[in-house]
């Protein structure tokens, strides 16, 4: 047993490990993946909207069919761009009998009242992203779409703010897409602005890479837990810690340093993050670098910590042991372990 609570052997570390990806990391990765699909298909989505006739309310469905565009994906675009997601839609679903008597949606877009008869809406139970099939990349495919439910919800998001029912109109006030139909310039302006917002959400993250999401989650956790006097950044460097050529600064997954009252950077903590559910060579690469990195960081009077978890990593016991032997602090990927890492950082760099 190590006397230092921060320096663990592989056996001590494994006691605290969760082994499988935490739900919050998986959920974040799924969200980012879906947003990336929206960016990749925005041109096709915009093209369909430009062809739509505001007055021919169901003609839009013919355009979606002709373009072989997924109904779930079209719905997801509208949900994100209108900022009217599963929670408000679930409330609408719950109050559907009051908002839409006889399962009919009546709205006025300037040429008299239009009545749209729902096909599948409302649904029994919870109307969440999974039920709408807009929760994952796989469900956004043409084959997976629940076409009839999507049609009903697309109508709500396009024409909701034009409802003749005052109560319905007040609930769906964000659903103003129909105002833009027939005006290509306004469609371009509105959608481009909103796609910029979506781009910023996924900026710096790789949609399909859980590892990058896991790293970003650590950055956000530490920034919040440590507070404003600490500087937390992804893919950072430490002054004086270089690679083998002696000229190139070594890059670490996360770097934390504290800024004193004079605005000067003090000591640094490098944090390497590795989480693998299945065995691969990533942990071997980090293991191969561990001794050199530890010696250089220690010589610079700074610190290095490792976050290690995942069933795949623990199947590579030699590499994990090397990391543990060359670390000032080793923790697993759980909230309790992150608190220990935060404590270590505060203790070592003030």
C-alpha cells in the first residue's frame, strides 16, 4: 500500500475504476455526433425549405420524399434551429386534448384557416428524443424514421405560431418557420446564423470520438471545481518540458496552472486521460512515454497526473503499472476520483 493517497498501484486504482463509459460522457458524445450530422446535411435541408410553398402545407412532404431525405433528420433540424426540443414537445403532447380538439391543428397563414389532421400525434407515454427517433445518428436514417409522427411534429414546428387557438399559439410561439417560406434570403440569413451556433457547440470536439469527449469533460469539470484563479486547457504545454529533440514543447491532454495575484503563472499540473472499454494500443503508447515525461516534469518542479479507466485498459496491466509508477497522482474516471484529483491540484500548486 502506498503511503501517499495520490500515488496508487494498479490494484489500488482498479478498486475505484468504473470500467465502462459513464452515462454523461456517452450522452455528450451522442449529442455531438447528432449535431455534426446537422452541419453535414444543412445544405440539403436549406434547399428543401427554399423549394417549399408556404401555402401548400403538405407539399413539403413530397419534397422530402423526392430528396430521399430522412424525416427524422428533417425534424431534428427544426427542433434544434427553433430551440423547441423534447421537453416542450412532451408538454404539448401531454396537453394535446386541450390544444388540439379532435386531433386537428388549425392555423392561419394569411389565406384562411388551414386544418391539418394529425396521423400519429399525440402519442401515449413520453414523447422524448428516442420516441421521435432523433436521439442518435442511427435513428436519423431514412429507414429508422417514424414518418407519420415526424410529419405531425414538422407541421407543429413550422406553423405552430400561426395557430388560431390563442392557448396553442402562446405555447408554440417559437415555431415561426413558416414566416420564412418563400423568401430565400430570409431562410439563408436565419439558418446560417443558427448553424453558426451549432458549430460553436461542437467546436474542438470530434463527433465520433468518446475519448475527446471524455477529455473535454475533464476540462469542464476541473475549470468549474478549481475556480477562476486556475487556468485549465486542453492540449496544453508546460514551459521547459520538451520532446526528445529538446526544442518542441510536449503536448499533454490537459494542463492546469494557477495564476497568482500579480497575474503570473505558477506551477503546472499535466493531466493525461485514457479510457478504453476495449483493448488497444493507446495505453501502450502512453506507457512508453511515461518515464521520460515524469522525469522532465519532476525536474521542472511541476506535476503529472493520470486519469485511467476502462476494462480494456486494465487488461494491459504492464502499461497501467508503468503509468502508476510514473505519476504524482493516479485516479479513475468517476466524480469521487475527480474530487481527489482536484484536491491534489490545489494541494500541489496552491
